[in-house]
């Protein structure tokens, strides 16, 4: 991929905006780009290579290899695989799946670490992203302790549509239905049957509409 095209790619990521043109162009020289088909596995680590990924297009889910449950979902403009910078053992337990056709750029972790040492804004940006991951885990634990399964599922659906959706002509938020009931169950520490029952109740109560393609959050 041409360096200028890579530069346009990185411009969309807040992480790089304070680095300046010269630094950005040098980063572009070591970036790799790849098109990923829907349903494909994105290996975050191999025996001799660990990478940080930047999602230009599409949506991916990060899955625990041991439990096969979804840990979180990344959308366009997000980075993933950053755990290899801080905890290699935990990073080795993750794998990513493309929920739709994706375009990614990636850089080896060692090279990313070198850049972070040279550029404080980049280091702080990655730390912030890692901190967000920790907060996500803390919130999940809090919800598990203090909220029942139905509330966890309802709040997850509302958050998902808010984060991944866009308003339609009626002003309702609409998001692609990219997650299975099993995925949602893993993300909310519930069962598939509970997810199915809760979604049916939300639809019956007029909170959402959903089918195999979309979830729509209806205005009150």
C-alpha cells in the first residue's frame, strides 16, 4: 500500500493526530495492511510475532480462546491486540474474529513499543486505551455482583446500539445485528436462553425491534 494511502488511513485514529507529518510518514513505512473477509480469524499473536491492530473498516469480536466467550467488540477507529504490550500471557489467550468484511493495519509490538518510548502522546494514548479495557472489566464485575441477568442484557443492548448504531429517518437508533445470542450471553455472563427471553420481552414491550440483520432501539 502506498505511503500516502497509509497516511490517510492513520489520520482517522486519534492516537496519531499529535505526532506530526514526518513521524506519521515514518510510521506508514512499517505498517502492514490487510483485507479480512467476514468470519475469518485474525491471529493476534504467533510464535515469533505479536502485533497491534488498527481497524479501518468493519467490526471484530475479541474472544477468549479458553472459554470461547466474547470479551469485547471493536469497531472502526478502534485498536485491538494492545494487551501484548502489557501482559503477554493474557494476550496469548485472545483471538479476533471478523464480524463483517474488515480492513486492518498492523504493526509489530516491538516497533510499537519503540515508537511509544519516542513519543509521549502515543504512549499516553495507548495507556488510555488499556485503561478503558480495565474499566470495562471492572464494570462487568460490578454488574455481575449487583445487577440481575435481565438488567445486564438490557443495558448491554442499549449500549451496543448507542455505540454501533446510527439514527434512521424516524430518529430511532439502528445497529447491525452482528452478535449471536451466545455472544451476548458471554458478554453479559448469562445464558443463551436468558438472552432470548430478555430480547423477546424488550421487543414485546416496544423497547426494540430486531431481526437477523438489525437491532433498532425505539424512542420512548
